[in-house]
C-alpha cells in the first residue's frame, strides 16, 4: 500500500491535506485528479496523521491509520474561553494528600490523556514509571534525603541556597517535604540520546497534572526528587530505568485533603511586543 490512499469519489481537491502536512509530503499539481505524495514521503513522514484528521470528507487513508479508526471531534465537548480560563487558573499544587490510593484504572486514564502531549518531530519518546505503593514512595524520598546530606557535605553553598538543612530537619522530625506523603509518584522518562525527550517529558507531565485535576486528583511537581534522580547514582540505580534512559520529571499524585475556595492572583504578565 502507498503511504496514503485517497478515495477519488470523496476527494474535493480542496488542497487542505497539502497545506496541513507539516513536512509538505503531499502535492496537488495542475492536472492531478487527486493529491499525490512526493517520492521521499515514506522516509520523511512523522506519522502525525494531520492529513487523516483534517480531511473533511474522510477521503484520505494513511497506511497506518484509516479515518474510521479515529474518534470523531465532538463539538459539544469543547470548552469555551471562560471555562478554560477558570480550569487553568483554579489548578493548585497539592501538598497534602489523603492516604486513599488512586485506582490503577484512573491513573491509566490520566496517563493516556498525557500521551497526547506534543513532542518534537512527533517522536513521542515519553515513557512512564508509576510508583504505586506509598511505602515505596517513602523509600525513594528517603534516598533523596541521603542525596541532600551528601550535597550538604560536598557542596555547602548549594545546600544553603536550596535550604536543604530545613528539608532534612523536617524529615528527621517525621515530616516528608520530598513527596509530601503522596500515595503515588509518576515518573516521566525516556531515551536520553533522543534530542526531544526532555521537553517532551515536561510537556507530558503538564498534560498529566491537568488531566489529573479533571479526575478530582491533586498533583505537585517533585522538584527535590527530580534533582536527585538526575544527580544521585544510588537513586538512579534504584529506579532501574533501561540503559541510556533517564528521568526527566516526576509528579506526586493522589486525592487532596483540602478544598481551595479562592483563586489567588499571579504576577502580571511580562510581555514585550515587537
């Protein structure tokens, strides 16, 4: 089968697929009955499937995806500007969690939404590690504290700048400021030899925290864990990621204890217009 097949009876020759293909792999030359792919199309196609999604008549089939296999866009589910603004402004970083674990199906649903996050060249390099047991989350948090003690000894200036002494003291008093007693930790990781992996993981985690909010869950970026996962070999060994893979972000997740009643303002946007 060719990279794309076009139903000549359905095709309106409107050129939409030509204009939407990000790599310009589709052409519609004068005299052509239907659009055609360029010779290098199979090699250059990034499998974004814009061509399938944008065709108004469903005339175009990609070798990997038919229009019938796609979920239709449902206009009634689209959010308006007011709802989107409220949803985004009402998101909070949650640092107090119920002990109730989140059902695996719900966590899977949230991650499944996050996989639709954009990635460079549609590489989709993000992989997920879910630490399900709260005891395991605490064990990893303890390893982060070990890293902090190491930093205190080897790089006191950095430790002072990050106020690590306060975090360590809290841990020794039974207060978890690493993972905030969250029942679960979600780690986004990927192949570190792929240029797009790090930003793709960050964007996917952003999608994840928004999808989690829609499920009634709370999240918080695990900054201390992220730093230790990048710098502390014992923690890297414990995570046991595949060779040439690295953690590029982690997020606490669980049910919030408290409900927020107001939307505090943020700094004014700092915009330069040119």
